[in-house]
């Protein structure tokens, strides 16, 4: 069994700052591993999450300038990295952010509606943050996400989101929409949670739905299957969305719509 470790992600030219973070953690007996974030690569989050999961990364520490961490593309990539890592580890992953220029103001990332995937990754500084890392390494925090969300990616099958709009209960129907970054959905299925289904019976499926939430346009697919606590609705993505919308679909009407922001 792989020991748990703190996974340091350095974005940009931050090697001295990342090395300082590692030295500050060393007296606490924490296993430290990490990577330099692959800028400009396609789907950098996928190989990064696989490497981090293999190393036992249960806490992530992002070291970056304020500008880099505020960049919408980086935040989308880090959001997808987090979801993929949590799927591989089958548990939430805590995160901390150390800015190399903390006097600069971090741009507001709170969405007007819904939640941001990275907003519970705490920006820290000073000398007390290593104790927080140790605590989170051994006691994972609970997610406050209103939906159950996982991600599966395979070279031949593509990138899939697995959702349940009411985790732990029964819901009638499910709709998933994507917005931003030219994202779309091109296939869907229903099956047991935790793995892509080999076959699917889709009840009253709907494709190519379009709707707006405030000023945000969404493209969505849906089914009216009944989903239990151990079931999931799977959608295959074209491109990586900035935002997803997930809701129930009883009687063909969208209800309890929740938004998760990746940027």
C-alpha cells in the first residue's frame, strides 16, 4: 500500500518557492512528492492526476504566482485534476495554495450561482500552515458539493463525467449541461456508479437541449431513468467546460439545478 503524501504542484518558474515549501514540511514527517505543472499540454490534468494518485497524494499544495493561479485555463485544469484525483482515490482531496507574491490581490472566484470546485482550497502563508496540511492528510474533509461527481478518462473512450444529482437518495431523471470553452456532450449512458457501463438502457432520452442560467448558455443531454444511490448518469465530453449544470428531470421538467464552476 502506498503511503499518503503531500503533493506539491509548481506552476511556472517557482522552483525556489516550491523547495522552500518542502523544507517547511519536512520537520513534520510528511512524505513529500510533486510535479511541475505541464503548461501548454493537452489534458495536463489527466496524466498529472494519475501520477499523483499512484504516489498516494491525499493533500495538494499549489505553489504559483497570483496571476498564474487566477488564470482561467489553469483553474479549469486544476479543477479537472482534482475531480480526477478524487475519483482515482475514491475520497475527497484537500488543497492549499501558496502564492509567491502574496501582496497581490487574488481575483475573486466566487460564482454568482453554484459553487467553484477550487474555492475550498485554502490560500495560506506564514508559519502555521504545515500543521493544517498534516491534519488534512490524515482526516479528509467532507465535500460540500450538492451532487456526486466523478470523472473517467480513457484514450479510446474519451472523457466522461459521472453524476448523481441527489447523492444518497432516489432521483427521477437527470440532466447535465455544459457551458464555456466550446464544450459539448456527444454520448451518454446510465449504469452503476464507479465504472463506465458496458451497456445502457436510456429512458426517454433527450439530446441537444439548450437553456440559459442568467446569461450563461448551456448545451445539455438528459434521461428520465430513475437513479438510486449506487447509480450514475454518464456523459461524454467534447472539450473541457468552464461550468457544468446538473439537475433532476421528473416528468420531463428540469428541477434542482446545481452549477459547478471549473474556472
